[in-house]
C-alpha cells in the first residue's frame, strides 16, 4: 500500500504529546472507501482468519476496546489501518517498504499457495509437482490486512507492541514488507519487517521527527543494544547470524563469535552499528521518483530550504542518504502534520499545479497529497489528557482534518456510516467530492480549501479546549459520556463546514464548464 508516515517525539511536538500520523493510500487505479469505528472487546474475533493469506490465528482472550479505520466495503479483509486502544497505545499499519533480492532470497516472503490443480496450469497437464507438498494449499503470512487487529487490542505500551509484532512475524512470517509505528504517551517505536520472518525497530528520539515514504527507512541500528538492553533498538534474536551468513552487510563484517566475545567485554567496547538501508534496503531508479522525493520535501520543510535546495544544498530529492530522523528547532503542531501530509511540492518546480515559470519538472515526482489518499490517521497521545485521533478522508491536498476523543464506545455517524453509495451524508464521500471538483479548478478553489482547513482546525481546537477543561474536573465514570458529547459537536461542525466548502467549489467548477456562454437571458 502506497503511504507516507510522519512521527514526532514528545519534545518535538507543540504540547509534549507523542504524534504518529500516516496517509493510507490506495494502490494505483482504485480508491478504498474507509470509515472510523470503535471495536469493543466482545466484537473482537477470538479465531481470526486473514482473507488474503488464509492464515488462521487464535487470538488472546483478553482484548480491550480500540478505534479502527477499516475498509467500508467487504473484499480484502478488515484492514483496520490505525487506532488507539483503551490503554492509550496507538498504532498505524502499515507503510509498505522495499528490500533487495539478497534479503528476499535468504528469507523469502510467506505467500499463500493455492491447491495445485492441473486444469489451471499454463503449460498443460503433463507438468509435475517438483517438491513434496506443492500440491497442497498453504496459508500465507501476516500482512497489512491483519496487523492492527492482531496487535493493538493486546498491548499496554509501545515497547510491548514491538515485541508482540516481532513474535507474530517470527511465528507466522509475512507476505509483504512493512513499516509500522506504535506509540504511547512517552515513546514512539518504528518497526520494519525484513524478509519473511526478520525485523528491526528503532525508538524515535524524544526531540526527533521521522519522515517515511514507501522505502526501508531506518539508517542506523545498534545491534548490541538491540540484542542487549534495548534502550533504543530492537531486532530479531538471530538477526546478526542472518546478516553474517548471507553476507548482507556491505560495509562491515562481524560474525557471531566476535560478537559474543564483545558482549563479555567491558561496556566501553565499540558497538556494532549497521546501516539497514545498505543491508536490507533497495536503491532502485523507481525509488528516486516515487519514494525519496517525498522524504526530501518533508525534510526541506523541517530543516529549511538551504540544506535541501539550491547550489549549496547538501541533499537532493533523489539522494539515498536522506536522514531518517531530524531535530527541528521549532516544535510541530497538528497544522504542520496536516500540511506535510497534504503536500504536493508546493513552492518548488515539482508542483503538479505549478502555474508560472519553468513547468518542465512539474509533476515529475509522486506527491504526498495524492488523489489516492484514502485517509489521514493521526494519533496525538497527550500527557495528562485524553488521547485524540485526528481524521481526514480523501485527497489531503483538498480535505480538512478534525480531532476526536478515543475514550468512547461509538463514533458519530458522519464518520462511521460510509458505504459504497456516494453520499454527502458522510465525511468520506463528501471529501472525495470536494477534492475532485477542486482539482479541476485548482486556481479558483485553492483559497476555498485553505479557508475550509482553517475554520475546521480553529473550531475543533476550541471544542477540544472546552471539553478538556470539563474532563479535568470530571470523575472517571462520566468521562466517556463527555468525550462522546464532544465528538458529536465536532462531527456536526465538520459536516457544516464540509457542506459549505462543497457548495463553493461546486459553484466555481460549474462556472468553468466547457459549455459556458457569456450572454445571459435575463
């Protein structure tokens, strides 16, 4: 799944919260309708079966409530995508990432195998089954369809989430490589699957901000820490031998015997640090058009133009060594998160909507705010306050994002009633309509979208501030009802503002129709 992720440590955010956000994008040529829901423990499956891989998993019998962003239509499974659980742990899954043939050859992906049927063979019925068992159906591994459902309801912290994810990957394997963010109010961890069964994870620094396009991103992993104290690094227990056996580290050579002896030395010994991008990642020409420019644009915003653009720039949009984590001098706000995950290279010659100057590079790179954005899910875990999940649907270049409390047993209909029927009675389809109309008359509608965003964010902040004050003075038994009341008010406000924006862009688009004519009958 094509997506973009942004992670903000608690000291890098505006209010001391940890913030994890991701665009969930459909594959090329399709759009996936989404809805915002709450899953109660009694509705969580105990016997889970993946639709894509046909994998059966018996889940623990003690799930807790969690929010989710599942597919609105049946087909490829639940795809819960992101959410926050009752313990205040958030998860977003996944950012599809890339690897190289050496890794995939050493630890192949676990793909679903259909039962062998001679009638389906392209080369006639005389073909033979080369290996024992190839004529039997075999379940595949876990994947994006499954990960939130089989992880989020069972974890009490971000670290616990990483360990559970690691166990699931090692036990069942995966049929795709993914990056996954898990957070609590103190920590953010970024997990990357490596091959079919191996994995690595890094803790985001409290002062750090991480940008992630669809590419293996971690650029430094301390193996000693990952296999030892796990202060900021974790990985598969056999990762070191896996690297050495398959000659994956192209910068260093470090075998098990040498590693074991170092572990017995004093703490002053140098740590074995790898660059996972070199060991496990890819550097294809396609990455330089589809993936790395997105990271470049976000980093340009976070650290300033001088390092990323112009004659004195250190990094360019196709560079393989763009930093995974940076430390901005200014703290990030929800507005910054929305802007970055809505961006289409505005202010550069790569903007597909460029209306002046040299347009030869316009649209050269894949935008972050693309037509295939299904939703933006953004978990803001605040210290001493109720968790908030910000939600936007449709193309981020033309939508608005609003916050909702997650300590609730229901989500307002406007966000939870999405079906396959196009309707302005829900936020998903309204957002898609606004985007399609605005894109066609971008110059005229751009101001409408900016005002729409500003009004929604301003009014949403005001509602949250008001209800935060009430919650601070309220007993635990009444908190859920107050959170639901706040969510209803935000949903009502959101529908009102979305309807106004839709009416305005429809007016502008109607005036730009090909059959327009200047003469009036009246």
